[in-house]
């Protein structure tokens, strides 16, 4: 049995869940025992050898559920290697000012624990998955999907040895 890695994600419309699942699949292929869970379903992170936390971004901030997860598990997170990823429309273009802005979204996470790596991935906007005020505010924005699956898979494979040693 490989080292146990938790991939906990905060998603608002499902796109970040799909990214978390892809990361988990890559890590499993490399020999890790992976559990992929929504942050609001994680009761305890003890028993994991490493944790990856991901969040989508709304109104230029990571989701409240992700921030709550980080605060709730602050002590336990400090005891294991951790990596973070952000999924946002800002990263639709991989340019320096967007990288700087997207990195800023991760500050509440980094403040709790410095990660071994930070993945910044383009987001996805599908109108039929949006709800509430956000759906209304994004009505005029065209649907788009900037997720680069090759980049996501490459990051997964790059970050895994920084998190755990796979025999």
C-alpha cells in the first residue's frame, strides 16, 4: 500500500472537483494511495502522509469553505507536507501579472502553512453550473474552459515526490 495522500478541494460549480480528481488519478498511477474529498466532508486529516488542498476562486478570493477547512485543520496541516492548487479564470492566460494575482489568492492558505508547491490552473465557466448572484453577475461573460489537463497532470507528477516518498 502506497503513502496516503488526501486531496481536499473546495468547488462552487464542479470544475475544481474535476481538477482534484485528475490530480488524484495521476498520483495513484505513481503509486500513492489517494482519497479525493470535498473540503466540507473531511472530518480529520490525521492518518494521511500528505495533503493537497485546492480551491476555486470567487470574487477574487478562495472559497469560504476552503478557508474554513484550512483554519479547522491548521494544527494537523502543519504536521504533514502540503501542496495547494488554485483554479481560476485569471489563469486563462499564463502570464506574469496573472501568476502574481492568482498566487495572491492562495495567501490565506500559505499563511497557515508554506506549501511544498503551488499549482495555478485555468478555470472553467459554464453557465448551467452557476447559481445565485454569481450566476447573474457572470451572465454576460462567455462560457470558457481554460483547464490545461497536461499541465495539471505534469504538476501532479512533479509535486508527488515533494510530498511523499513512493517505494
